[in-house]
C-alpha cells in the first residue's frame, strides 16, 4: 500500500509530452541546507565553529524530514500532491449524465479515478475489466472515469462509452485542468483514494484484472 505501481511497457500506456513538476518543500529544505553548508567563513576558529553548527542543524533537519515523511506515508499529508501518501487534489467536473462530481477531502466512500481517452489502445484493453470491477464493488466505492476531453473528441468518447457499456460516471475534463492537477502524462492512469481523501495507490498503464482487484480490496477494507 502506498507505493506507485508503474508498468513500463509502451504497449500498456499512451504518452503525453512531459510536464514540469513543482519542487516540493522537502527538496527545497534539503537544497537550502546544502547551500548553507557550502558557506565558508573567514578565520579558522570562526569557520570551524560555523561548520559545526551547520552540521548539527543539518542533522536535525534530516531527522525532522524523516519523521515528517513517515507521518505523511501513514496518515496522509494535507498538501494536495498527486502521489501516494498525500491528499488528492480537489476538483469538480461535469459528467456525460449532466451531473457534477466532486473530489475534495473526506468522503463517504473511497473513490477510484481513471484517466482515459477514446483513442487510447490500452484504455480499450482495460475497459471490460473496469466495468466488471465496478459492478462487483459499486456498493463499496465510487468510480469516476475522467475523459481527457481537452485531448479527445467528445463524440468519440460517447461512442467508446456506448461500445463497452460503461456503467460508471464519465467525467469530462474539457479544459485539461484536472489532468494537469494529477500530472497525467500517460494513459490510462488510475488513482485509488480512501475516505480521508488520501491517495493510497497510483497505477500508470494497464495492469491485469487480478492485480487491479487486489488494490480495490485493499481500498475498501
């Protein structure tokens, strides 16, 4: 639980251009510490004293970061970052059924987000499995299939849904905002989010039905 499961084979995913990722606070603090440590003071005594103080502070910061990261993994972070252990980014989208769906922190049921497009071969491959899993667990979780409408054709998306008889809500990311929030660069990409709004698992690409269902079972426990 909590580790990213990524399938590397190109046939299991469709790719988008790379996106710039933001520097998180932990990386910033580490770089700041290294910057301070590189400072050289004039004078032998002053320099040695400053070095010792900086080394001591650096060790403390590393210890605090280790504890902080461990707490994030176990309890989730309030920071909205699209990776396991962090709060899932908040959003609201309209769907093909003309209803709006919200992901924003605590919820009654865990939710699975699946990013897809009608032109994505791997998405077609996994569609029957997603339908089966939803029909089996729909009383225990929510399932939102987020069509990347900004990079897709709406009519083609509708045909895809009709072809596979998808029973779960089809959300439309018409401006590509949510896809950017979740840093989707390859599809399908799937997020498993618990009732506290914390991301527990992320899958990039297609996985087999058995493995996918194990993630679901873990989520609904």
